[in-house]
């Protein structure tokens, strides 16, 4: 009797095991078939784990997914001269965290067998619709200029936006101006800074040509949004995003909305980006970081006019320029010209401020070094050339509250 009970029990257990295995195989087959028509959702399901090389691997929770047929769900390429890849490739790629700014976080994705790409996750684009977003991204993807960082692809979901761009080998201008360097690592010399500002001006001018109806063709021009390629050619990034950024967020954090015309009169003009260019010029020449202008929510309203006045109050001699800027011999006159151009861009009175065409022509006319005769005239004036620089153009920089 005991033997019979044992045999029956064993048969029951064996039957249960076979049934469980059959159910598991059926579910696995269905899951694999279902997975082929899905894509992993990135919103709030993506985590980043550091490996031994201080890189991060992007991982997603596979239990939260949506179909490709949903509103979004795949990468949309806007350029035909780049090798295509899938969103899953980005999810599997190891990535270096490049930084986190007012718009979102940026990652350098190392795709197997391909050049590295930059993926930027935007946090404040939730109010823009799919059709509007797609249309604007196609416009950006159609831009082609040597001083604009090209948009390669984008990803749209209501609560998640990704922009994929090329990777700039030498990082941002801000990191070279204000970042820590090795003791034997030189700062940017005058020739390189002039090359950069000329490229920035050309890129900004192209945006004005391509977006004539936008009052802010760039909207967020600052040194951290000027990237440098392997030859230190400048590439403007985060440009022309005002139409797709949530309005409140844009007005709180975007650079253009710190201009005097907006802080005082709540409006921007076609010359507002020129104001931002002027600040960039002053920052590059002086090596000073416009902290009150760019830092947010730290004890009062940021007031760039105060920072501009602090530059103007300096003695207008060689002391005003960044002491770490080398290669300035016989170039002080051209540096002074660029400083005057920067001040003209920062003119408080919009009517008297340079327009984009004026400033581009003036910048492109600059040289690394002036002729010997011209240099002698500047050098002989000594400190006197400072007053001439101010009086000729009669700049107005008074700040009123």
C-alpha cells in the first residue's frame, strides 16, 4: 500500500513539473513574439550603472513597454549622411555622462563599430505636440553649416524627448575658459579665440538667415553651448529650440531672456541674440565668467548689466584681457577692436545695438595681428587708447532698476 501511494505521488509531481514547463515555454514564446513588436520605454524606466571604467551602462525595466505603433517609440533620422541605428542600440551602448544643464542631461554613447554620438534628454518639452515637434526637428535636420552642430536623429514621446547629435572632440568653450587644466596645459591663445568667435558669428548669422521669422534664432547662446571639434572649430549647439521649449521654463533659464529688453519690458527682439554674442565676446577676451547672468535662483534676479559694467570699469589697457591668453604680441589693437565690438553688441539701448549683419562684418574683418604701423600707433597711445575706445562710440551701459 505504501509503495502504491509513493508511486502515485511521484506521478503527480512529475505531471505537475511537465505542466509547469509547458506553461513556461508557451509564455516565453509569446513574450518573445510580443517583444519583437515593442520598444523599451525610457521615461522613468532607464537607470545608469557605473562600470569599472567610470562609464555608465543604460538599462531599462523590460516590464514597462509600449508598441511601435504608439505615438512615438523609435528614432527618427533627419540626415541621410549618417549610418542609421536603432534606439535599442543606444540602450545597449555604454555612455559617458557629459553633463546636466537647464535643459536636461547629455551622454556620450559609444556605439559598437560606429563613431560616438551625443544623446541629450530634454525635460521641458512636454507642452509641444507630436506634429509640431516632428516638423521643427526636420527643419533643424535640414540645416547644414560648418559652425552648427548637426542634428542627426530625434526621439519623441509625450513625456520624453531625445536629440542625437555628433560628438565634438574638444568639448565646450566654457570648459577651456574656466575648467581646470594640467600645469603644463596652455589656455586658448588669441589666434584660437579669434577663430572661434569668427565661427560663432558665422553660425549665428546662418541661423538668422534660415529662421527669419524667429525673434530668437538661437535663444541660448553661451560658452557651454559652443562646442569645439578636433581642430577647435566652433559648433553651436542647443540652437533654435525656443519654439519647442515650454514657455515658462524658457523664460526662466534660457540666456536670451536675461537680456535688458526682456528683464525690463518682457519682450525679445531680433537683436537679443546679438546681446548674447556680446557677452560671449567679453567672456572670451577677459576670461571672466558672467556668473550673475548665468546662475539661476541664487539670491535675486540675475542682472547681466551689472557684470557688463564691471568689465567696463576695468582700466582699458592690456590688463582687461585674460592673462592666460597667449600669442597676443602685435595683436593688442585687434583685441581692442573685438572688445569694442563686444561692447557694441551689449548696448543697453536696443535701437543703438549692432544688428547681426553689422557685427558679423566687423568680426570677419579682424586679423590676428595688425600691421606694424597700426600697432605702433596703438602702443604709443598707452593707456590713452582706452578712452578713445569709449568716446568714439559713446556706449551706454547704465543699469536702472
